[in-house]
C-alpha cells in the first residue's frame, strides 16, 4: 500500500505538509479526482453527515456531495478552502486539522481523509476524529497512487519523485479508537496530456520544497522521458493508470 507517508519524523512531515498551504488553484486544476467506487465502498449505508478532514480543494468532498451527504470540509489552508468553496459551495468549509477540527462531539456518521493521513499525527488524529464521530461511525482513509505495476509508470514515478510503491501487506496506522480496519483497491485511468503531467509534478511535495536547480532537473528529466524516450508529442493525451487505495474502520 502507501508507505503511510514518507518515513520522516512528525516535525518533518508537518514541514512538508506546509508546502500545500498555497497554490490551491493549481492543485485544483492538476490533481486527479477519485473514482466513485472508492466513496461508495467507504460510506456506510444510512450515513447522512460526513466530515472530510484535510479536504484540500475538495477532490473527495465532491464525491460525498454527489452521494447526497451533508458535508463539512476541514483544511488548515485558507487558500485550499477558497478553491473548495468556489467549486463545491454546498459543503461547509471550516479551517482546522485532523488533529484539531474544532467541531462538536459526535456530529458525523463518517469521516474521510483523502491524500492526507500520511501528513497527520495518526494517534492524535485518531483520537480527535473518533471524538467527532457518532457511535459506530466510520473512518475512511483514501490515497491515489500511480499504478507502478505498469513499467513505464514506475519509471515516471521515480522521475517525479512521487514515492508511490504498492505494498499489499501494508496497513495505515490508526489509533485504538478504531477497529476492523479493512482495505479496498480501485484500478482506473486518468486521461491527461504531457503538459498536465509536467504540471502534476509541480504539485508534488518534493518539487514544492526543492530548490530551483533541483526543480529544473526534475522537469528536464520528465520532458526527456515523455517527449523523447516515450515519443509522445507535446500536449498529447495519454491514459495514466492509477490505484485508489481505500481503508475503513469503525469507531470502537
């Protein structure tokens, strides 16, 4: 599965996570959404109120709204929330973190964390999210990963420093407040252009925190790989294989 985020101490994770504080418009434009199946699998029957923690620009929020849920979206970045409110005004956008939502006790049937749990302090976030869940509420964790079982995508991920390595035996860490953790994998493809891939690379934490020389090297390597080695034309569209890894657990 995912590595559970980079193998870094929490201080370094928080520092890298800060790289997403700005650039919400770019993130919204270039990052992929999620397959509907991932939300359908996560959300329990009869759920009405959902919290999307670490919601970013609302990529997963959109699926929850489409399912008819009343959604509260929490993120520490005002810039990201501005994009979320612009694109998904039906959601209630609130500044906060998974470790400190600022929301009342037992207000939600399901809490989701998409593409963000690896930036969280898992024990503290588990305690907080269990607090805002109703009895037997569901915690859902979601990650998009490039499907590195496809050889050309594996090399692409290395050039992008995406760090996506699928490990079937891996499980994300959740606190003792949750039980019955189980996983689900959705395979799908996102239609992107080579220009989109260049821009996607610019939205990754490695690139955002790198110096100008490193950034230039990454983009030059990617340009060579796409347009010379793989012989795609500039702006040509291709199908980019993804895995969406979903996990759910029930409040104990």
